[in-house]
C-alpha cells in the first residue's frame, strides 16, 4: 500500500454474498464514528454513470477524454479510457480525495487486507481464504469452521467496524463513538 493514500480494506466474496450491503453498512457505521470514508467498486461490465441527453453526456460523445461535472453538492469525473488499459487499484487510490479509510469491493487478487463475506445462499461455494491474498477476517451468515481468522456474523457491523478501525489504527472521532 502506498503511503500517499489512506489505509485500504477490501470486502470480497462470491456473487450474491452480501458484499455491497456490508460495504454500505460499514460506510454508515464508520461515518457515524467520524471517519471520512471513500469506496472503490470494481465492476465487471461496461458502466456509464452519465445520462444520455445531458450536457456532460453530449461532451463525452463529442470526444472529450475527461468530463468533470461539478455542482455545489458533488463532483463527478468521467474518463474515457479508449485503448488505454484499465487503471490499477493503486492508480485509482492515488486519485481519491483525502480520507481516513478506503473500502474496496472487488479486486480480490490485489494485496490489500480483505474481509471475506460468505453467505450460504451465494452463487458459488468455497472459501476465498487460502486462494486470494491477505484475507484477514470472515463475515458469514453461517458457522465457519477450520480457520484461524476472526469470524464475525455478517450482521455484526459494529464488530466488523471495530476490526477495521483496529486494523487501520483509526481513532474513532464521533461524539457517540464511546456509546457502543
């Protein structure tokens, strides 16, 4: 991990394991504790965050390589890759605004620490632990056997957030952080 950006923790698992729901809940909990959280989501399909017919979409269609859409509430930056390779996770992290922690969904093969999400009803069987690098904990909706890793109930968002803050050496900043 680069010293240029915040600590990174991944949430990894098979399709339909509950990764997005867990990330959403962790963002809310870590934010409640006073942390600035960024997320990176790896998509395996062509995505478009722009709306056909809008000015920014028209700029892109006209050939703009990058389009920044700016308002008083948010900024969106869209970059057309064309023939350029997909950026690495490190390159994406280096472009993020300063924050306290980055939660990454996807990028299973990258070396950052990960929490593996397991759900009995997920699309695939088999653990990621042992087959992808740096799995540090497991969040599951069922009993997990034969592991030396910490295991959390998938709904224990407070416990998982505690694990993340310990792993990343974050001090909780929220007014109610001590009320847990």
